[in-house]
DNA sequence: CTGAAAGCGCTTACAG
DNA sequence: CTGAAAGCGCTTACAG
């Protein structure tokens, strides 16, 4: 049986197409009784309007495009979770565009532009150039970024308060009595990493601790490198008692290095991560880390986009509590939302050891030694970069 | 500037809308020269047809819906990767529907049906009831399942050859000289688990080994349970020399249990997983496991769907090499595709120890003992269930 | 090979 | 409060 059209409904209800259309669009001009009758007919005949026809007539589409850099990262999945939860409640559907590295990113954006399918675009950024998106935005397409790397951009975006994130981690450590606190940097080309590092430095300063340059290790978000460098660091007599890493994957490598050196987490060395990916609750010991609110970021980004597309509705009843808005000329619309992080205290941190601990033995893993089997943590998954 | 329409192009080219439409649709009836001219005009003016109008006029939409059970599982992400790679080359876009547990699954299906947006549906199944999908399919909407649990269904689907998968794992162990091989079952309610278990039993039989019921442990795909049960198993004097687990997450728990008991992988106990999720290459030692070809499954499913939607094109030039098709009344269309697995041999398996090994100490982790910190593997992520 | 016309299913002024 | 009409941008027989 062929799909019913508005004409059929009109006929069945003894009305004109116009009136049916009006009830479809919730016009207040239609008589409540009539309205009810039409609704009833639609219901009983299981009618749903053709979205193609609606889109054509109204001149706008019910889709929002979402570009993600592959789905295999925890972060992306978590953001999507938040996005989906708000889009689901809206009349929009998500068109998924996966921007794999191998593919020409510009071509993807081009495809989106020319297809004209999307009423707005949600982009979980990674390393891609932002210019094509900015051009798109200037040409009128609403775009909102979930700016994972904190890259500066004129586009409306939601990101994490990376600076403050590291500061709360440091404060936690300082409260526990640590004074020799090392920092394993990520990729300093990323603004998020610069911010995290600034947070580290400033928090140290606030605690009256003068930073020891020797305690900053450049890990490049690369676990093997981190493991090696941290092992070297721990072999030194003036080794730190705590280490903050710029993401969880890297923190795993730090923990690994600690074991490699015959030390223990947290008794000898406290370790703090950044991200709070799912696996961090299950490491041995469970990792204390700075949580990035990925689902909340997805929610905020989706609401922001819906708001700019539709003017207002898409109700965000309680606002994005706790988020700091800045930038936007026009309050509540554009600008950057910086989401607050929180410290998830688990078991990888504890009070600073009262006296320097002498390692039971020298590091088993040096630069040229293969990793010991079974020496500890396993998988390093969904890295932040 | 307003978007160009077919009328504008016609005017600019000095032709009628009809002709322009014909070139848009690659009609052979149009004069090559004319065609070229039209194409040139479209190109220079950056014209792209309105998909809403096209959809309305043609009576079909350029979307394929994809239902996924949340994005946080490696499996789903990997399948999506394959799906995206083929859809990308087609005129279709993916509408993403995330079916979270909390949500009414039937409502989702209902929404998809009534929106009429999708020309076909790709479903990465999990635990959901298949009936709504079967109804949908009977009503004419092409549906293809990526049947992760091997649940029997009349719907066209692609799945893994679970039976054969376990058999190759067992053959590998038998070749290494193992004869006491334990099996950690998953959830036996799932057909995939039943198949894997049958594979285990049959392979044993083929090797002339009579199965010891004591070597089958019911793990329910629950890592803590597995760790505990396997620890108990290993404490027995007649413990196995090899253990196959029904997924990788569970294999991690098995490795954990081996350490708990003061034994080593693979010297004392060989361990084999199932899935080959990303993290399995990075465990200590790297896990030997049966690879499920998730991306390939995505590719196969997408091609299958495209084929049933569009009759034939959507070129799958080399066919789905290696896959076994069965069922389909009408060759190459419906039915179930069973994808071959492969054994990824890494370092968690080795020759059977020649003589029973005496543990250095008794298990440190019993049912009531908390896990030792640092005793081994960390995160258990993206479990198969 | 090309054009004029009707139609896809809905919306939106405009009358009444 | 309701209806007739024109239009959204494309496609598809049907003429020529």
C-alpha cells in the first residue's frame, strides 16, 4: 500500500490540504476541534509527512552533520553520546561524516557544503585545518566545534578548561605533601598542552614551589617514549614523588615506568592522568585523573548549534551550568564555552613518602632493554591525540 | 547570493530544465557537446542540485540509516569504519541512530520507519529484539544486520564464523603440544558463544583429546568472575597448560589470573583470546587471538545493503573474497554471510611446558582477597558484550 | 537530441 | 477559522 499523503488525510478528514498542513505546523489559527479530528485521522492511519517534501517547501533540512575523526577514540564516542542525547529530542537527525586521516578532509567539507543537506555542522576537531570550516561558517552555515585540542579559532566551540584542570591536579598533590612533582608533557604544539603546562607551572608557583626544569619531561603523547624517559627520571637520586601526565594513556606509561624501576604506585610515586577515559577506573591501581566532561561537552555543543540554527527553542532549561562562556559578541550564542574539569581521586595518589625511598634494584628497563613481560599495565587505548 | 537552481543553469546554458535534468541523470539521450556545455556551466557556477527536490521527485532518499548500540565499543567503531568506507563512495549518506540501552529501542525503529528517511537500514545488533526489524524488512525496507551475537534471524546479515574461529585457535595450541586446554565460556545464551564452544569441543575431538569437563569455566564475559574462576582452576594440581577465552577482555582477565597465581604467560600457561581488539597488540605479552574482521564485516554489510537497494551497481568489484554465503534464495542478495576469522599469533602462546611446573607460591588472589596492586594487566576495555 | 507540461508532497501568503 | 492557488527544485513521460 502506497504511503499516505497530506491530500489523503485532508480527504479523510473532509478538509483541505491547507488546513491539514496548518495542524502539522501547530498553527494556532486552526480550530481545536478540527485540529483534534485531523490528528486523530493521522494517528489512525499512521500518517507521517514526507520529509523530502517538507524540506523542499520549507527550504530547510532536518539534518545536522557531524564530523568525527574516526570513532575508535573513547573521547569521540563519549562526545557523541552527549550529542545524540540532545539531537534525539529535536526534530533533527545526525548525518555522520567520518574524517579518516587518509581522506581528503577538504573534500569532505566540500561534499557537505554542496550537498546542502545539513542545517548545521558539529565538528569534533582533531588536527585538521580549521579554515575550510571557518569559510563555511562565514558563508552562513552554523558550525560548532568540540575543540579537543584547544586550537584557537573564531568558530563557536566548546572545549575543556585545560589550565584549571592541571591546577586542581596539582593542588591535590600539594595538599598530599608533594613538593617534587614532575610533569609529562604531551605535544606542545597543541594549545591544550600549553594550557595544561601553564597550569602546572602556575600551581607550583602558587604553592611556593619553584619549578625544577629537570622535572619536566617531554613525552609527545607517545607511551613508549614516556615510559623510557620517566624510567630515566626515576633513576635519578633527586627523583620526584609525584608525576602528572597530560593524558591517561601517558599516565599508564608512567605507571609502567614506575614498576620498571622497582617502585610502587602510589606508595613511592603518585601518578595523575588527564581525561578520565573509561579504562582508567580499571588500572592497577585505579588512576587518579582530571576528568574531561566529554558527554557534557557533546550536550553543550549540540545545544549551542541547535540554538543558533533555530534561534531559540531546543530548550536548554538549566543552561550549561558551570560552564564559562566567553568571546561571543552576542551573549549565549557564539563564543567559546569552556567546560570545567573535575578531579577524580582514585588510588594512584597518596601522601608524599616522608623520606626518600631507596629502590630495591636498579631499573630493569633502560633505553635499550625490551619491556619486561608482565611488568604491569596492559593496553594503552584511546589516546587523547 | 541565493542558491542556483536547475532553472538558472538551463537559462545560462540556453537550454530547458529538462535537458539539464537529463545530464544530471547521465542520460545517454543528450548530445555530448550539449552535455559538456551544461556540465561546464554547472561547474563554473558551482551548482549542485537540491537533494530535497531530487528526493521528492524521484521518490527515494539518499540516506541509509545505521543503528549502533553505542559507540564506545571497539567493535562498533571498527565496523563503522568499514561501512563508512563504502558508503562514502556511494551517493548515500549515513544517518546515525544510537540505540542506548536506556532508550526504547522499538521507539527508535518506529521513528526510522515513519520518518521514511532511510532507503535502507544497517544494524549493528546487540541484545535487542529482532522482531521490529523483521517487520520493517517484510514491509519493504531493506535491512542488513551485522550480527555480532550470531543470533538466528531471517534477516540478511553478516557475521563471523565463530565455530571455525575457535577451531583454528585450538589447532594452533594442539600443534604447540598442548593437550590440557581450558575454555573460558562467554554468555552461553548467545549463539556466537555456543558456536565457539562447539568449535572448542570439536577441535579437541579431532585432535583425539577427550574433553575434561573440569576445564570448561563459565565466565559470563565478566572479567572479575573470570579472574576468580581461572585462579581457582590454576590452583588445581591438574591445571591446564593453555586457556582459550571467548573474547579478548576475558583473555586479559585470564592473564591477570595467571599472574595472580604466580605463573607466567606464556611459559607456564598459553592464552588465546577472541576478537583482536586494538589493545590486544599492547598487552604484556601481546595477545594471541582470533581476529574478527570487523571492518570487512562493515564493508560486506554495506555492499549487501546497497546491492539490495539499488539492484546491482554499488560495485563490489572483487566480491567479498573468502566469505561464505548461504541461505539466500536469490543468490548474492539475501542470506547470511559468514566472514572467516584468522588467528593472530603473538606472544601469549608457546609450546606446552614439558613437565608440570610448580608455582613459586600459592595464589595471592583468592575469592575473598582483593586484587594485588600492580599484579599485571590494566584496563579491560571494549568488551564484546 | 531537446522542450513543454504535469507531478512529487508539502507550505505559505492571500482571500474569504 | 478554512480553502484555492502558486510555488519549492527536480524528474519523467510525452511530443516533436
